[in-house]
C-alpha cells in the first residue's frame, strides 16, 4: 500500500500555524491566543491530555531499541498475517463505533 503525501504537495494550502475559530468545540480541548501586538501566546491543555501525558509505560523503550537494531541489521521480519489481522480488528472497531 502506498502512502501518498499529497497534503504537503497541495498548492494554496497554508503552511504556517493555524488560527482557531470561534464556535462549536473551540474551547473543548484548549485554546491558543495572541495579544493585539502578537507578542505572546498562551496555551491551555485539557485535563484529558494532562492525564495522558502523565501516563507511564505507554511503550517499552527496550523493545523499541530492539526493533530498531533488527531493522538496522536487516533482520526484522514482518508477519503479514499478524498485520492483516490487526488491520481487520481496527476496521471492525471503527465500524462498530460508527454504528453506536
């Protein structure tokens, strides 16, 4: 499967930081604002994000190092059946979530 990077190639799309719009969901996760002079910015991080950021053991760094070494040595092998099953499980979860 080829992953296309067409978003970066699209002409006329802004590349810089985006501005938030007022309306639905603007204050839900956080807000970024500038003073009239544009001298400073402030960021509000939601309590959900703070809880996620404080979570220990999100991934096993030794396992990541082991996989990186295997890739560098050309010894890393992908199990296509395991990848396919994981993909199918994800799609099933997404479909189930949409129906609910």
